C-alpha cells in the first residue's frame, strides 16, 4: 500500500478515535447545565407580565431572595404589586433525594399553608408556570438523548430530549431543551403533555454575565394551547450579598419582616 495512503488512513483513524473520546451525550449536557455556577445569594426585583391571548396584560412586581448552599437552593418571593396580590409570599426549599418543600402565605386568609405534591400541576399565581415547573429536578430523574446541534434564536446549541424515568413523576411526557454551548443555559425549552402534544415553550430572551454568573435576565413562557403567556424580566439584581437565614422560613412568610 502506498505510504501516503497509509498515513492518510492512520490520520483518519486517529481523528475518529479522538472525536469518539470527546463525544458528548445528552446526559453529559444536562449534567453540565445542572453544574452551572450559581450565586451563593441573590436579591432581585422582577417585573412579571401576565398576557392574555388577546394581548391584555396584567403587570406585577415581585421581590425575590435566593440562596444556594451545599448544591441545594432556597427561594422566597414577595409580591409587591398590584393590590390584588400584594404581600402574597412564597417559599421553596430544595431537598436532597425528595420533593422540594413549598409554602405560600395568602394575606386575605392571613395564613401560611403548605403546597402538597398533588398540587404540582396547578398554576402558580395565575402564571403559565406550575408548581412543578418551579421545582428542582435531579438529572437522573430523566433519560437524556442528544438529538442534534444547531443554532436556536442566535445561540449555538445542543438540543436534548429529556424523558421522565417515572412517567407518573412528571406532568410532561418529555421536554426538549436547546442549551447554549457557551453558557450551558437552556435558552429554549419545549414541553409536551401526556398525549405528546406541545403545550408550553420557554424562551430566554436575554442572558447577562453578572459578577461571573450567567443569569437569564428575561424569560418568556407561553402556553401554546391556550395562547396565554408570562414574561419575567429582572429589573434589579444583587449577587453574593448575604441574606439572613430567617428570610427562608415560614416565620418570614407569616410576618414579612426581615
């Protein structure tokens, strides 16, 4: 065999071997998404728009505190306006190996109640997100298939199909996430109902690097079956400024006092 041909074949084999060694699969992509660096603490002000199918919009202002400790997150949300939801407070605490704990304080009832796991498919405060949508999810609760790599909304993405290992443990039959290769932030997520029909789409409209953290600053969630949508835009943010532990308690929900 011609020596040049031999060298060419050897080079091709080496390239194929290297490519195989560094090939990425769906689970690896989603593990990298889960491993994205998060602030130890965050404090944000969010403008939330609830948009009817005819374009009618109700705007809300929400103050939010977050904490990430030992790979577990906690979040508190306080609705500041309008009057119809003012002083409604919500607390979610992530747990290892079991469902997140969630509580909500309703000022009209002057009472804090726990959100049961059976309420997971219910809308959170009239938004297009359900309580389950807001919950943390372990990587291995789903199987992940890398479908393709393509440009989505201007981002160079991995496209991954995630299917629940336990079909009864999710309100969706599967989700398809387009993950930006640069930040490993899912920038477009499609959610399919139990009949396999597209029900919701989440679009990240803006990512901003804040003190080394890639943070989605504007998100748009649309229910394609009803035409209703929710836009959430962070208007002010502080990161890594410690938040008192007492904020992440039921007592804070009851009193609203820092």
